[in-house]
């Protein structure tokens, strides 16, 4: 015999199960559906049917459906109603109260529409015969919550959004960093630093500055105090009600995006720049206090903030020089707090590089060695290059993965990698591309050397064009063309011994190999790429 909870519909003292095979059916007879998938299916079907009966469409979120499935034993959908007057509230407020606070399902006027009908659906665990009583009880709760929301909404609208700014002085951002108002001042400055790097119109510039100033003002409104989930959303509503432009209002709500991994990214230039500025201020400020995330501990969600900045830049194709932006933001912060560690900039740079590395591997599905080849390992040229141009780093990583997948990489790997490894024993600067500055043709002893040299001479304009246009396919095509010439240099009938006993000849040949390495380095560090065969 199994005891049943007192709230079960059957209300029996226990259920007798003669045989294990009859477990499910015995409990169903006692109004307990033990099959979770069945409960979930029943709830979804009942909610959809109830919404249709009211002339609307059920708004069934996966999270709420999963939660409610685990709250009941014998689901019974009950429809409740609220007064039409509450529909003046923003739909997001009503939905937050109904879904987040009460675990009810809203009913939409149209599929995927924000407009609501004045009904909700609750999943009862009780007797269907008592649905009217259950509905009335839930309606009283919803009516009280919506009445509170209506009061807060009207009170908040009594003054423009900008008038809430002084009250931000009373809200602490972080104990050692002062108020939210001080944070707003900092993020406004960072937003202007970003704007200075981009080509935005005068109107966009004004919208960005305005949205940055107002983006936290709704935090001290009564509605957001009562429903913190509404931050940003109410800022947008109140901004529009205050006569702010659509661009400013949208920037306010979007600057919080993404709120979680996989969430929507800001779609407007205003939301993108204010969002980056807000998140970067948090990173610089918290890092500036020495509160770096460690292991699984990240109380300020700094990893998520850095990931969001990178993903926004990538998705919006913003040519932001993060290396410069970090340096300038750190400079602004240290001007306010001179006692800040001199390691702050390098700590932030390393942190962002690690986040770029993780995103490339986990979200963009680029092999680890190809990521290393793009970002470098203890290679200042590559690490700084990645931070200077995140779009280029992404493009090179994806391109390397593409040519690995289609086997093009294999056609140049051996010659370039071999040249790279040997060139490390020479002294040629890794950025030198011009053969005439690096190699002395008069020291050549074999025709393969001259052929190698001539091929690199022809490679120069193609590499420079690839670098300027980021057309790395052109560079790979050029490297593929000269691969046989390089192979002949190493292993053909006119092959040479690179490590010649004559130091000048050896240096000359190492420089020749260094040139090939350098041209390939425009794409990646081939020395970091692992041969698959």
C-alpha cells in the first residue's frame, strides 16, 4: 500500500498495488498520473483547449510547462478572468505577474502577439467539480497583484524618466564603487569612447548618449522595485511616455541583452553600444577592485558580460578596437582610483582572450589548435591583433576551420609548417614580408633558392591585398601555388641544406623560410596547427 498526499484529488488514505505491473493503472485510478510525459502532454492539451474556448491562443513557455508538470499529480486546467481595465498595463507586466509570480498561462489575442485577453489558465490539482471555486480564489490573487501594478504604473508616469536620475544616488552599485548614478557617469564615458571609434551619424550619437544617461533610471521606479524582472522594459515604456525617441527607448531595453546565454542580442546601434559600455564598465570596475572570477565562482557574472560584448561585436559586425577601448577605459578608471593595480589592463586583456578562445571553440566549433593559431600562445603580435580586430579574428578562425574541413589546409600545411619550424632558428622579424629587405640573392648556390625567392617576390602584392581586404582565400591560393617550389627547395634535385656550415648562407636560407612563414602568419601561426595525419 502506498500513502497518497492529502492534496491528491482522491484524498484516499492509501493505494493498494497487488502487482508491480499494475502500478501505473492503480495510481491513475486514485487520480495520480505518475507518467511525467503524460502529465506534460495533458497540461499542454488542456491549456490549448481552454485558450481556444476563450477565443485566444495559449502562451505556453517551455520553462513554465516543465515547472507546472512537476507541481501537480492530476492536472485540471481552470480558466480565470481579470478586469479589462488592467489591460492598460504593459503586457510584460501582466505576463510577469501571471507567469513568473503565479505560474499561470496567459491567453494571447493572436499567436506570438504581445496583446493579451483578460484571462489566465491555472493548472489545478483538485477536483474538476470545484473549478469555479478554484478560479474565484485565483482571480482574487491576480486582481490584487494587477491592482498594485496599476497603481505603481500610474505613479511612475507622474514624472518624466529623467527626473528619476537623482534618486540613483541612493542606490549602491557596489560598496567600493559607489552608486548606480556614478556607474551611469562611467558607462556614458565608455559609450563615447566607443562612438569615437565608429562611424555613426550625429543623430545616432545623440541617441546613444541619451540612452546611456537614462538606461538605469527605471531602477528607482515603483514598478521595477516591485518587479525587478521589469528593469529595462519599464525604462523603455517610461522613456516613450516621457517623449524620448524610439531609438533611445529601444536602446534602454536592449542594453540589458543578452540576459542569458543564447538570448537575443541587441539589434540597434544604440542598444549595442550602450550594452557594451554598461558591461565593460562592470568588468573594468570589478576587476579594478581585484575581484576576478575564480573557478566556478563568478558572482558578478563577468564571464557572461565579456561573452556578451564579444558576441555583440561579432553579430553586429562592429569594427571596435577592443585593445584600445580597454586601455582607454582602464585609464578613465585609474584616474578616479589611482591605487588601482598596474596589472589591470593585462588582466582584462587576458580575460577577454580566454573568453574569445572559449567562444570560438564552444559556440563557433573551431578546433582548439586552429584557435591557438589565430590567437597565439604567448605571442603578443597575435594576442594584440585579436583584441584590435575581433571581426578579423573570427573570420580567420572560421576560415581555417573551413579549409581544414575541405582538406585545402592539408595542401599547404607541410611546407608552411616545416618552414615555420626552421625559421624559428633565424632572426628575421616576424612582420617582414619584403624579400629584397631580408634576403641576399647573390648568396644563392642552387636554382631552387632563386625559384623560392622569385615565388615570394610574386607573393608580396597578393599577401598585402589579402591583408587589406581580409580575403584569406586569395592568400591560401597563393601559398598553394608556391608549395611545389618550396618542396623542391627542401627535397627536390636542387634541394639545399638549410643549416649550411657558412653562417651567412645559413642565415640567408633561414630568412627565405622566414619570409614564407611571415606571409602565412597574415592568416595564422602555422606552428600552432597540429597535423591530423
